[in-house]
C-alpha cells in the first residue's frame, strides 16, 4: 500500500484513511501506513510504535507542549468503505466509516505535523488503537502503563467530532447489571412459578419517572441520563422464567466521581431486592477552561465552546492532570451511522484554526 501524502489536502487525506479498513483490533495496516508516513514526511519528530499505536513528538525546548490525540479504529464497517464524495442540498460531503469518528480529526493532525514548520509549542501526536470497544482494551491505557513520559503535555486536544466547536470536559459513564431470580414453572400453571422478568416492572417505572440533572460548570451545561440499554431473560415460549437481567447506563456530569455515581444509581433502585453489579465505569472530566493553554485554543476557535455529551478519552488526560478538550470535524450525532459523513468545509476550518494555534 502506498504511503499517505501528509502534504495533501486534509480532505483527501481523510478519504485515504477511510479507505484503509481499521475496525477495532484490526488496526495493524493503518498503523503501519501512519508510522511510515510520519517517519518519511515530517521533520524533527521522534517516532515510536506501541502495538497498533503510533506516537511522535518534537523536542525543541519550547515553553509549552500540546498533545494531539486520535484513535485509528472504527466501529464495524456497514457497507460504507471505500469513501465517496457527494454534493447536494446539504453541501459538499465526504461519506464513509470513520469520516466523523474520527479519521477526519486524524487527517487534520497528520497534515499539521507535516506542514507547520514554525511551531509555537512542542508537539506530541498519539494515534492509538481500540477506542471503540471496552475501556480495558483502549490503547491509551497501554501507553499510560508502558510509556507514561509520552503523555505529558500542557494541554491535550482530542480529535473527536464536535462540528468545529470546542467541546470541553466530558460526562462520566457507568453500566450496572441488575439481576432478578424467581421460580421456573409451566406457563399454563404460572401461579406455581415466580416470573423473574416481571420483577423489572418497578425498575422501568422508576426509569420512566427519573428526572435527570443539568449541571453548569464553567459555562458548560452537562445533562445527565439514566437509561435501560439491554434486558434479557426467558427460556421457552411455555416456561415462566426463573432468571432475568437488565443493563442500565448512567451518563453523569463530571462533578460526580464514579463512586458517587454508583451510590446514586444504588439509591434509585433501592428496596427492589435485585442483584446489583457494576460492569463498566469511567470517570468524567471537568472542563478545565481556566487553564491558559486551553483558553488560548478557545480564543483561536472564535470563542465557540460547549459541554461534551458522552464519554471520551479527555477523561484519561484529566486524570493525569492535563487540561483536555475535544475538537474535530464532523457532527457527533452521525458517528457510527451507515450514512456517516462529514462536511468537507469543517475539515478545512478545523485545520485552519489549529494551524493558527500551533504556529508561532
């Protein structure tokens, strides 16, 4: 496969990245191509490999360091690779898996690494693997364990799709599995059994009545949400089931810790006699907009910023004491869709803003 042209228009570079399939755990080819391009087409960067992650950094002794981080993986392809470009009433669009989440952001970062010669900050690039699957597989976790010195910076910019707005901080996320048990019986004699599925009726009532909190932090409003996301149970069409389970997802504002979020969800379902198991959790991240480096980025973007809904890896950087924001092309509401697409103008605009921010 030919090398990427990092000096090409970032729109074309996005298309080239989309055309390299890289579903989670299958990022080897795209990592090879990105590594080769960084080694051959950038100047003054130290480049290393960690599994299917590629890292690069300058060491010019500049007074500050900016980290640009983006994941190389995508969700499973849905008949949307290779990329295609259309022009219609919605504008000039690039379609394909990852155009939004987040190969357009990766393309911007790669292009800037090759084309900004007068850096105002030392620069670290982190292109990592397995972001779209369970947190335990996330390449940033491996890098934090094995190469912690590579995750030091004054500010981190994660290229998640934000439609060209600075999206500060992120929500935390918590998944809880509720379990119910009963007694199996023939459905023709249901009174002899105890239906485990029916025990979730009060759970659904509480979820339907739940009033979510909205929290304003540094001018960013985070709205919480508590939702049933999966329910399973049942044995056969003529059997009263003796076991059932439900997964509940809590998206919480970053003023709560994971422990506080767990305690809140326990309180919501208190007294129902159900099993309660935390199956996944990740802390949120406070906006950190008072940090001078973050404030300078907001100024460069014309003062446009808002809260980030959903969890992103800014949480990992926040936990390391690094102010971090999400900033990239693409509407996050289109991420993972079959018709995932990005207005090409957003790729151009984000590139221009970051070029101004990174340049002396």
